[in-house]
């Protein structure tokens, strides 16, 4: 009788330890996935209109050049 009680206790403890390992491993994996650093997207390139506006603001082009280039961009829908 003593042998079967000891065997039952052994398997009860073994199953409990296995469940704890499975639950602990699952929790660890979930935390790792949640805290993983997000991949950052590369910075987007400025639109043609933004480049044109920067050049105008910097004084590289005149108002007439700016208006003409903006009109061309709008013709080709490159600014939106």
C-alpha cells in the first residue's frame, strides 16, 4: 500500500511541476512578444511639393518659379 501512495504522490507533484513550467513558459513568451521592440519604418521621403516649398522658403527660387512649378505638380497630381 505504501508503494502505491508514494507513486501517486510522485506523479501528482510531477504533473504539478510540468503545469507550472508550461504556464511559466507561456507567460515568459507572452512578455517577450509584448516587450519586443517594434520595427521602425524608414523615414518617408518628402513629397515634391514639400521640396518645392522648402526651396521657396530658403530663397532658392522666386515666387514666379514656385507658382509655375506648383501648377505643373498639380497638373500631374504629384503633390497629393
